[in-house]
């Protein structure tokens, strides 16, 4: 079974606390959510603003989801083999 490497946490716990991120959003994509939330606050959450930041954050979340899905599938297949 190939071991999956955990991605690097780019935002520290202190940075996430200072940005007042809720605990459920303190994941591997928090480093993209912090500037997105700053942009949203600055532009009063207008949906057509901060598109690049939002797209980058959503892409990061999708890639993290796919990484976790592949890891789970590999774990399940290795358990079935045993």
C-alpha cells in the first residue's frame, strides 16, 4: 500500500485564530480562505467580487476532497484484500 503524504499546513494556528476562522474551516486550504474573507469583507460580500480568490479556494477544497477520497478508497481496497 502506497502511503499518502499529508499536505503542508501553510497557515499557522495563530494566523487562523487571528483571522477568526471557525474550527471547521481550519483545514489545508485555510491559507486561501483568509485572503478570500478579507476580500469579501472589504467588498461587502458582493458575489461578483473576489472571484479569483473564491475560485482558488474552491479548487483547493476540491483537490483536498479528491485526495481524501483516493486515500479512503485505497484503505478500503487494502482491507478487502486482507
